[in-house]
C-alpha cells in the first residue's frame, strides 16, 4: 500500500551517517505537515534507550532508527540497527493510516536495518521487549554448518526450492538463519 508520500534526501543521508560513521545514536522521522514527504525531525549523537523512548510523542506517530546495543553472555557487546514504527493507541486514526501506508517508502531506502519494531504502547517499546525480539532472532539451536542427520531436508524460498544434504554431514544452507527457519530434520 502506498500513500504517495516521498522520502526527503536528508532522511537517507542521516541514516547513512548513523550506520556507517556511527555519528548518531538515533534518528526520529516524521511525515511533513503538508503530507508530501518523510523528513528528519531529530538526530541525537549520544543518548540512552530511555532517552530515545522519551523523545517519541505521546499521541503522534513517528518512525525511528536506533543503534540498539546489548550484551550477549560469553560473547560480548552487540549492536543492531533497528527501525521503529511508533503508532500509539492514543494517536489519530487518519495519521496512523498515513504512517502505515507510507512506511515502506522510507524502509526501502534504509538499507542495513536488522529488523523492524512496531509499537503501539510503551510495553512494546520497552528495552526488555525489544531485547527479546533481537536475541530471539539471533539464537541458533545447533551448528547450522553441520547437521547431525544426513537426511537433512529443507524448503527455502531464499535458496529456491527443496534442497537435500549431500550426505557428508555438511548442510546445504550456509546461512544459519535460513537453516533455522527452514530446515526439517527427518
């Protein structure tokens, strides 16, 4: 669904500064008052996650990009760039519809986003909820490069159909996320 709302060039260049130069901790985007384009509302160089949450308006929609930092036990510090869609329950219906219809225009221009976080209230925006989502996506239940079962079979749209292990115990899927999501051990 497209709303016809465009993306301001500065919105993309600021994202690149966050991603490549680590210049910003987060960026807040909004749809301009004339509803023609998505623009940068705010950039912040150093801030906590709580500061990011507090910067979102209570009753208005926004998009945000945040450089999410977290600790993995025995593995160290990690960073993931997350895209947020803030559409509070208390927001106006027309505005929520416009933001929902315009999201893909911005999202497609921001290459390098790890995942999207859709939030309608503070509980969905909490550090704990986002941490759970991020870590759930990066857990691997077993070594994806070696299957214990030589009849490893998976179906994957990413790889292009039904694939089978070659019999040497080496899985046909080198990407652990695809393997975890699509491998069926029989």
